[in-house]
C-alpha cells in the first residue's frame, strides 16, 4: 500500500471508530522518520485505546504490519507506528497540553 493510500485508509478507520478532530500533517520536509503524522482525539482513555488497537488490527488485515504501539497501557495518548505514518490518538487534555498540530505545523 502506498503512503498516500495508507494515509487515507487510516483516516477512514479513525472515522469508523468515531475518532474526533482528525488532522493529517505531511511532515517529510521536517522529519526523517515519517512522511505523515495523523492526530485524532478519543472521548476517554478506553476510547483512545480501542481506536489505536483497531487501527493496528485493520492495518494488519490490509497487509501493513505496525512497527509498534506505545502508550496503550494508560490510554491518555496512544501512538501507532506504521513506518511512514505515525498515528497519535489522544484524550482532549493530552492533545491540548502537547499541541502537536502547532509543533509540526506546515509553514
């Protein structure tokens, strides 16, 4: 699956799981570790965990093996590493604190 195709696929799966405020940032000019960073919010710790697990499971089913999932034990902020795409699923509180959109904003 091409990176742009995977980006659209992940966004669709986040929407399916009722992820909110989904933002996809093209970061290849600013970072060597990924081409895209996708950020979304979940309604609770449990929702954040289930969104991250679902994205990882759906990607595996589509033939894309995640490199890892971090933070799913607590559920305030889960990260799914899909090689060229990094997915951040966060509670609103964590998203407000870290403000990744502004940190990685495209100029």
